[in-house]
C-alpha cells in the first residue's frame, strides 16, 4: 500500500462472512484510514463475499468501479433486509466481528429507494 497521512498499514489474515473464509489462506495488505474505513480484498475474495451475500439476498446487485465495489438492493429499505451473517476480520492475531446489519444504509436516488 502507499503512504497516506493519518493511515497505518497492516496485514489482513482472514476475512469471513459468517463461517465462510474468503481469503483461501492468503494474507493481503490492508490500510486503515481515520475518517475513511477501507479494507482491500483480492478480487477472488470479493467474489466469494458477493456469492455468500447473494445466498441471503438474491436481489442484491453488485458493481465494480475502479478500486471499489458497491452492492445495493433496489426498492428495499434496509430494515427489510435479512443477512444474518457477521463479517469477521482478522488482522494479525486479532479478530473483529461486525454484524452486516450495522453496515447497511438506506439511500434514495432519483426517487428510488435502495439499501
């Protein structure tokens, strides 16, 4: 990763959605930035995350733009989305668990609701 003021680099040793590991035993660099949380995943790990999420929410649509992936569900509020999994992020010897529900946000674009 490159140097960024206010950021520190580490190594992502695993990234799980529920019980499914997406890293296949490979580590990846990760950069944490104050005010802008960013976790970079290898492309095949990102694809696995999407596959797991689609098992719970078939209406999920994910797009990839340069250096970024965005997923959304058209015509739904986040309160109606049921993804029971947690994200488990392992950095070196530490594991952090984040309920996926905590990452969902309702937005409206051109009069259409999205989660």
